[in-house]
C-alpha cells in the first residue's frame, strides 16, 4: 500500500470531520467509520495522536452518540460551536485550529496525515514538508484539491477504501 511506512514511524492524524463526513454523505449516502479510517491510515506505525475536529450544533442524542463513539474509539475531539450569522448563514470553520494543532504536534511526529479535501490546507502542507515531516492526505479524490494531492508525499483516495470505511 503506502511505500512511506517504516517501523517505529510516529504518525499524527488530523480529521476535518465536516469535510469528510459530508463527502461520504453526498457521494455515497453513507457515514464514515472513523475508527476503521484511523486503523487504515495508521497501519503498523505508531499513532501518537488522532484528532477529529467537530462542530456542535444542537447536541441532539444522535450528535452526542457520534461524539461519544469517536472518543470511545480513541479519537480526541476538538469541539466548536456552530455560529449563526444574522443573514441566516451557518458557519463553523476549523482550518485555523487544525493548522495550529498540526504545527504544534508536528515536532513529535514523523508523518502528519490530514483527512480532508480542502485546498485551504496547501500552505500548511508546504510548511510541514519544509520542516521535514512526511505529509499524507486522505480524501475522496473527486473533491480533494488537486494542489493538495500534488504536494502530498502520499495520497489515500478514500474511494478505493469505501468498503472498509463507509457504513450505513
């Protein structure tokens, strides 16, 4: 699979949950099994952190259950409240939070894996590569930034793993 894996490699995974969740919903009308996704991306390497960035909207039982499931699977959560703008638009952007955490944690990891298709992370990828980290991107190819795929040392096309990571 990934030729960049090596023994004792330290991996940190940063999951842009909204991006990947909505991609799975829109393309396949399915949910992501985040525990299987983390296992797939980690492989035999040493996982030092897996962090999912989520948005709290209404704390419905379904939302609470989703958050609890992530935590039970060993995935840390960063939670942000949904912002309701005066024009009715809803906003919840984790780009800066993911970027800060990835930079902060990068010195403890050999490989940084960003689970996103968002091209806004291009400057982060460029910075982390210049710092010596191996950068892997995991996303659905049809909505992952071309530049992000080009810059990555390795790209996981999640469409190829849909039987393993998608659930009803």
